[in-house]
């Protein structure tokens, strides 16, 4: 037991003074802002990955469809911004594939499909990794928000306990100070 007049010990890890509490809250608010910025960056990165995944899927579908393509038929070739040109392919067995840094190589269609499939798998793994990071950061944000809400509620309770009559007396004193209004009887 504590001697009379002694303060109860603070729980471990809890700030021991108002200044420490304020510093802790400020630190949590800064961490919360950093996590929110991370969330924004991760969401943008995930969107870019998904666009790339869709692009790779379309390329694979097109290359697979070329297997049954009649050689003497014209086809529409996209040139960007939803603009196409009509073309007559000389061969559908060879495909030009970008390998990075602006370098393009000519490959057999089957080999190009393998490369696209491998890239798609890597992109999907990257997307899964980003999803895990997003969940982790979202959990951190939720914990920080809960902790800050708890501190806020404790501060409100401490304020109410320090001045218990402040909120209730203000509402009763304003009604007690006013004389009761009487309405004159109505005549019908």
C-alpha cells in the first residue's frame, strides 16, 4: 500500500507527466502521418503493378490468338491513344519483345509467351507482397488511431473529474438563473 497522500504508480510504459504524454501524442501523430503517406505510396505502386499485369495479360491473349490467325488477313495494330493501323503481318511465328533499356529482341512466339508468363508471375508476387505491406501499415494506423482515441478519452475524463460541476452546473445554472416564463392563457 502507498502511504497517504502518495500518488499511485503509473503503469509501465505510460507517460509519467503531462509533458511526456504530450510528447508521446505528438510522436504518435507524426508516426500516423508517416504511415498514411506510406499507404498512399503503396496504393499508387499497387495500381501501377495492376496496370502492368493487365498489359501482360492482353499481350499473352493476343499472342495466343495469333496461333489461329490467317496469314493473308489484315489486322489492327495499336499505335497508342486508342489509335490503330491496319497491317498485314508477314509472320506470326516471330515476335519482338522488349527486354529492358529500350532493347527489343526477336523471339519465337512460344518463347515470348514463356517470358510474358514469367513476368506476369513476378508481377503477381509483387502485388501480393504489396498487399501484405498494405495490411501491415493499415494495422499500424489502426493501432495508433486507437491509442490516440484512448488518450483523448482519458483526457476528457480527467478534465471532467477535475471539474465535476463544470458541465452539469453550467446547464442547471443557466436554467436556474432565468425566471420561469408563464404564458398567458389563450382565449378561444
